[in-house]
C-alpha cells in the first residue's frame, strides 16, 4: 500500500499488487486473478492502518465483486473508504476498490476491534 491519505472519516490509498506473488500460482496458473478474500483483506488492512488496531469482519451489509482484477494487466488499485466508529466501538465501513476506470469491489458493513 502506498500514497495513503486520511482525513477524519475518509481514506484513499493506492495498492500495488505483485503479479509474481505465490498466491497466483494457484489462483489461477497462467491466468492470475486476485481472490475475492484478498480484496476484503485489503479493506480490512487499510482500516487497521488508520486506526492502529486489529479488526475482524463483524457484519456484512453488502459485498459485491463486480470485475476481476488481473494483476498482470492492472496491478495498481485505488481504494477509497469512508468509516465511522460507532458508540459500541465497532467501525462502520463503506469501501470500494477500482483500477483503470473499472469498479472491482464494493463493501458496506461493520468491522469489530479485536
């Protein structure tokens, strides 16, 4: 992750995906695609970076995988998140991942501090 900018409730980051990462040996050989679980992990790690605390996914309102991410053709992903910590200490998050003008992933839900 690089180029992280953070305001009170908004985060933008540029994520550089390594197309040579071993995860792509199995997902899928000769035709790498970023796994959906990795997209969610990107959102989770950005929240953890800005809050300084570890989290778990608590509740999912919306999780949409809209377009595949091919790390060879598109290894730079723009992440944008809006978040708020509620009175119970959970984090309400709305996030999107896009690259080259294509929206790949949308998430809306709750992360809980560990």
